[in-house]
């Protein structure tokens, strides 16, 4: 199949593209190398893919209507839309930019999908849409109580996706990812930052009392979920929404202890109050994903952290 991946130079996009090329698909990737983190890191994410004859890359912004005139947008079978401004905290500083990339950008891509009669459109949503809803594990129909502009931009994109699904018969599948980690993880995310800082004897910003909880999900499990969403023949509605989490929580304090054990060094903690926009606890109900996507996350946090560490050490010289 011909598969378009937006945000292909990012953590999840490049990991998915590698898997799809390995499975024999033709992957067309778009990315604008936004400045949220270094372009060199994103180029390095693309390095192996660029060697493959089944991978085509186009640098560009999904918000730019001109982009869609490029010939790569012909003959696409399925869209996987991962491009976004992805950090939660910065979204409080530049909410308009988040809305533009994440919501307006999704509309531009849906317009392309409408013109080209794309049958299936997979969208990267986020656990943050549930926000301060206290009743976790969250099911897909749990109340959405967002507390950041980032989360609101993802809800807007889901919502416009539902409208296009209804009006134009595009099957829109929203996948709500729960804190994804593993090799190539974004440098702004906690696990990556913690490894980096502990290895380099720098203090970790430790928000709150350590009793905030996250449902960390390993990248290979997320990729299995994405593959399920791409190829499942059991998705019989035009708009469907699925949680991709691990259904297991660990606290911030436990996370740090686990990383300290792997590195063999104590972390220096810089205690700070909880951050605005951060939710206290996340946990996914994954019964629907198991049923429709055959989703079955297998990676325990200790194992996932070990493979992150292995990857990290190949990328960085440690003193
Ligand atoms: P990432 O930042 O590594 O990848 C996103 C990519 O999108 C980047 O390479 C960026 O340059 C690109 N991009 C941003 N705006 C663009 C635009 N306007 N046009 C073209 N490209 C653009 O992030 P990631 O962690 O790989 O996340 C991928 C998707 O999954 C995002 O939509 C994110 O919101 C969502 N998500 C991620 C997590 C997680 O834990 N990583 C959790 C929930 C949801």
C-alpha cells in the first residue's frame, strides 16, 4: 500500500515508517522540521529510511496549501497523521501556534483526503484529552476534561475529523497515545531528560511530591496498535476512537528509582511545584483496542527502560 505519514521525522513517525517499509509498503513522509527540538535529531531519525527505495521524503508544512500540489500526494491509500506541536507545557505559552499546527493543519490534510477520496485517515490524538477527569482508567467515551491548549487542539482535530468522516465518507480513526517512550523518544519527555541528566550529574526537575502517575507505553506496542488501525478489517464505523496505553501506572518517584537502578547512580532532585497543564494521573482502558485492533501491549517498564538505555548509550558519549 501507499501510506502517507505526516511528522515522519519525529519519534513515532520515523519508528512507524521503518516498520511499514520493512513490511513492504511504500511510505511517503512529510515533515517541516519544526524547531521544538533539533533538526539534526530528526535527520538522524530519518537516516536509515533515506537508504530505502520504498521511502520518499518531502520537507514541508501541512498548513501550507501549496504543499499538496506535490506529486507524492497522488495515489495515497491511507494517511497516518502524526505531525503536531507535541509538548504540553509550551502550549500554554503559544496556544495560537498549537491550534494552527494541530487543528488547522489537520483540516488542510482532511481537505486533501477529501479531494483524493482517501478511505482511511489515522490521527494521533493524546491521553491528555481526558485531562483532569478523576475516573481512570479512562474509556474512550469518558468525559473529556482538557487542561492545556495542546489537549484542546487534539480535541478540535478529533472533532473536525468526525465531521469529515460524516460528510465525505473518510474513515477517521483517532488513536489516543499514552506517554510513549523507547529508542528515539523526544528529548523533551521525562524519561529521555532523566537519563540524560542523571548520566551527566545534572539535577532533575522533580515536579510535585512524586505521586503523579503515568501510563507509560513502549514504542513497539504503539507501533503494533498503529498497524492494527492501518490494516484491521473490523473497523466498521466511519469515526472510531481508541486508547493506546499500557493499562499500568507508575509514579514519578518509582520511575526515577527504576532509572537510577539502570544507570547505577542516584538522581539529584530539584523539587518544584506541580506544573500548570500537567494532569496528575493517566491510565488507559484498552479493552476496545484489544477487541478491534488486536492491541496487546507486552513491554514492562523495566524492559522498556533497559532498551531506551541501550539506545541512549549508542547516541551519547558518557563521561
Ligand atoms: P515529534 O515531535 O517527535 O514528531 C512530530 C513531528 O511533526 C516533528 O518531526 C515535527 O517536525 C513535525 N511537525 C510539527 N508540525 C508540523 C507541520 N505543521 N507540518 C509538518 N510537520 C510538522 O512527536 P512524537 O512524540 O513523535 O509525536 C507524534 C504524534 O503523536 C504527535 O501528534 C503527538 O501529539 C502525538 N502524541 C505523542 C505522545 C508521546 O508520548 N510521544 C503522546 C500522545 C500523543
